């Protein structure tokens, strides 16, 4: 399923990319995949995957501070220095990563919400059961966030 940028369907496409391994791989298989395939492909050796697993949820919550950047930048007119400091303090980003986040939002506006809001929306829907069938549906059918929200409320199955 092809999804153009800046469309409601793109929110689903970005979220599917983020939650895909959660759906397809049980936790132990996901850790093994990271250890045996993903991290070696990045040149990372001897990573403490158990610590990484434990930190995922807290880091994801800290990452929600990233959602504030478009508001700080466009609505509140904060300087890049102020926004970078905000991200360092509340998202625990390095200065370099914070500057990249700001540059991304300057170019793409509020696109970041496709990742965070879309991921939360899909996780709520997937929690209603039959996650693998729903994942296939996401990959093969144009679906909007409002439709996923409607299905979640109804407890719909694909």
C-alpha cells in the first residue's frame, strides 16, 4: 500500500513501521534479532540488550517531549538555542540530536506527530486482539487514523 506524505494514511504507514517488530517478533525473538542481525549491521558490538529492553518504555515517554518542538518553534517563536536546551533537559537528547530535530521540524512542520500519535493509536487498536491479521491489513489497505480509532472503539477485527 503506497501512502503519500502529508496525508492521514501516512500517519498509519509511519506507525506500522514503528510497531512492526512488536507484532511480528515475540520479545525474546526481537532481542535475538537485534543481537544477531540489527546491531551487527550497525557495527555495534557487545550491547547490553537487557538494559536496552528495560529502557525502551521510559525512553519512549521522554521522547514525547519531542512533540513540543513544532509548538515551541512555530507558535511560541522560541529560539533554536531555547528549543535545543528544552530537548536536552526533557528528552535527554544530545545537542547535536536536538539540532537535527529542530531542523527536521523547520522543514516538515508537525510531521513528528505521525510517529508518536500514530504509534499510540495503532498500539491501542492492536491491543484489542488479532494483531498479526491487523498488521497485514495495515500493509494492504489504505487506512486513516479516524478509521483505526473507530475500529478500536468498536473492538473490530479484520
